[in-house]
């Protein structure tokens, strides 16, 4: 599995910003579009995704998190989450 593959696909979506964050062995992707965001990390179990809603609010918490097995699953779930903020 590769976060690079997910990153490249997400960067191709108009209106989506992707950045790498973290230091040392703790690196992850931060992906944002409109008022939704995700944090994406690679773990031994798969690709871990943490979903956020309305990141402008100081007290906002993670809405949900999950681990998926493939880059294709991760991309599809992230794209769906971010696109829901557009409607």
C-alpha cells in the first residue's frame, strides 16, 4: 500500500488541497475541501482515515475513523466524504 498513490489521485481533484504533515516516523496526509477534511495514514492494518467536519470550529472533533485495505477504497471513501461538503 502507498499513501503516495492516494495523494496523487487526490491532488488531481479540483478544489482539494493535500499536504504532508507530521515529523519523523509520524507522517500523514491532511486533505481538505470546503468545510470537510480527512487525515490519512498508513498502518500495518491498512490505510487509516480520520474524517473531520467543519474544521473552522475550534471545538470540532473527529466525526469518525476507519481503516480500509486498499488505495482504491481509501480514495473512493475520501472523495465521497469531501464531495458531500460541496452540496
